[in-house]
């Protein structure tokens, strides 16, 4: 165990020494890795926030029934009785015209303009949830409700919430594709950096093997080197993505408030940050492993 | 300790460097391979060190057949063999101490052990006062001595040296050969190649003469 730890420490020291030996080249590599990773990381963080918005907005289809402006308490009772008797209705909520005006005042900030009106222009409304949410069942219920007396306008308004859910789903796939594509690019960048390192250290590797170095001994410092580059690249990617989101957050927040009032963009948790940086380090390790293994295989199978 | 049974070696370009060689080197023996350039001395030593593989026949070192050996096992075997190359194979990006310390780092020795053993090895070859120098600052003879220090620092049971005195003047060549003789006197098996028959004869070792890849003459002690 002591010897194993000594090997690890020595390999890590050698990796750090190599980074220090060519700081400019190392910085360029790390920046390239960081920028390549920043895009999927940024998109991922955006999606996390979109998920959160989607969670606040009920994606369950709802049917809004607006009554005629002259509807009185008796009409409302009659309409409610009809809803209770409809087997397709799961539940409903009544929103009085006064309540609707108050919500509109709060949500839009048009209080002054609304105050100038002589009377409340909004109708009483019912928000109805169906037992079955298939498009056919919803359409049938919408037709039923529109036939009821005093029903002025019936709106099936789940479309945009569905679009957001669909956008989230597509976004996840885009992030996955980008992560795979740019992760492969990262593997190539690190693999190439390691290949150059190997060319520079070829003599040391060959002499080392002649005097008893195992493949693991040869490989180890390069694995640390690749992992360190991935780690630093991951940190840069996180910093770039968080900075970009922070910069855009004011503009985005204004837009989001319309759909999800009170929503605050999510800060990136330390767990998420750790996972992303660790994944970048792992990719660096894998790139280094592939590159060194290829070289060692060439050494072993070279014509004698 | 080292055994060749009907060993032949043909390179990929078709050149047959060794033709059906059979020989035995006993533990603690000093054996000198002689022969002209191209006789097959270096190839034979490379086969003994597992640097090259035989095209046919079997090479056994310290009881292990090299032809069937896995890379990991070969690496472990090499830690028990001190190799001295004609071109030294020193690393010029590190100083004398670090060059000599390389086999110990590979074997996982502690820094304290590395320091003690490296200084002992450098002292043995007369380079203790040059430990901080870069190998490029050393003369050819000193570089050869550093190569010997690196070979003995792991206290191997076998030393294999390819023309260790090849590029040195006569006086230095004798100094180097004296070192091998002294290692042999403490029980190390030594296998050396040289084209200098007179130098080999001076130490009265068992001599194997190679010519065109064949073992043509053996001179017993």
C-alpha cells in the first residue's frame, strides 16, 4: 500500500512538473478544453432552470370556460351543477371576475390603467380539469362545455405548456448530443496533447522500459496529466457557463416572470459543479489512457 | 542462469543475425562474447535481456522462458538485470543523481533508500562528486560509468554489457573492465560483449567467439 501510494504521488508530481514545464501550452490546452465543455455545460444549466420553470407551470391540460358578461349568481350555480353532473370532469375551480381582475392587476402591473375603467370588463370563469387527457376526450369535453348556457368562450389552453415540455425533452437530447460530440473533441484534444508529451518523453519511456518499467508505471503520470487538464478545463467550463448565465439572467428573468411569476433562476449547486468537473477529469483520464496505450502497443508490436 | 537452446534470430528485413546458438551461462560466471562487428554479439545480448525475441529456439533467464513471458513479468525480470548499453542511453533532461535513481524509482523505493543506494553506486564508479552535473557535462568514460551506476543501483544478479569499453581509450577501457571483474567477484553473473580480444584475454574469462551469427569457438577459463 505504501509503495502504491508512493507510485501515485510520484506520478502526480511528474504530471504537475510537466504542466509547469510548458505553462503556456498547458494554458492553451486547458482553455480549449474549457471552451469545448462550456457549451454543453451552459445548455445543461439552462435546462435545469427550464425544468424548474416547467415544474412551476402545470402542464396538465385545463379548459377555461368564460361566462357571458351578464352572468349572475344563479347562472353560476346552474353552470356549476352542470359541471358536477358531467362524468368527464375531474375537478374544477371557479374564478370570479373580481378575483380575475385582481390577479391581472398583480401579474401585469397595469393597475393604473385598470383603475380608469368604469366597470370590470372580465367575465366569471371556470377552470376545468378533465378525467382523461387524450386530445379526443379533451376536445369532446370542450364541445360539451361550449354547449352549456351562458358559456361565452371555451379555451383548451395546455398547448404552450406542452410546447415547453417538448422543448425541454428536445433540449435534453441536444445537450446529450453536444456533450457526446464535444466530449469526443475533448478526448481528441487531450489525446493529442498526451501524444506530444510522449514524443517529447519518448527516450525516457524507452529507457524506463529497458530497466524494468511496467506499462502501468509508464502510463500513470500521463493519466494524471490528462486528468489534471480535464479537471482544469472543467473548472473553466463551469466558470464560463455560470458567468454567461449570470450575464443573461436579468434579461431572461424579465421574460420568465410573465409565465412563471416569482421564479428565480437556480444557482448551480456544488454537487452539480463537482459532478461536471469530475466528468471532465474522467474524460481527460480516458483520453490519456487511449493515447498512451496506443503508443505502448506500437512499442510492443514494432518490427524487431 | 542464462540458457540459449538452438536460438536463431532473423530480423524483419531478412538478415539472419544468429543461427542456432546454444549456450549456458552459470550463476556467478563472467562470460565475454567476442567477435567482429555484425557477428551477432549485440543481438545475443538483446535476446538475453528480452529486448528482442528469438525467431526460433528458447532463451531462459533466471529460470524463466523469455519467449512465453508476459510484458509485466518481463518488466519484473529486467529489474533484476543490469543493462549497460554502448550508447549509454542516459537522459539529458535530468542530472547524474536522477539518472542513476531511475531504476529505484521504477521499483518503488522510498526517497531515503534511493538517496542511500544511488550515492553508494555513484561512489563505486567514482562519480559521487558529480551527482548534480548533467550527463552532457560528463566525458564519454564518465557517461559509461554513470550507465554502470544505473545498472548496479538495483543490486541485480545479472549484468549484461554491450561493448562497454567500445568508445573508450585503452586506460579507461581497463578501468571499466576492472569494475565488471569486481562485480563478478561478489557473485554477480556478468555477460559482456567486446570486439577487443586482447582486453578480454587480460581478465582470463570464459570467452565465446561469434562469427556471422554462429558460435565458432569457446575458450574456457
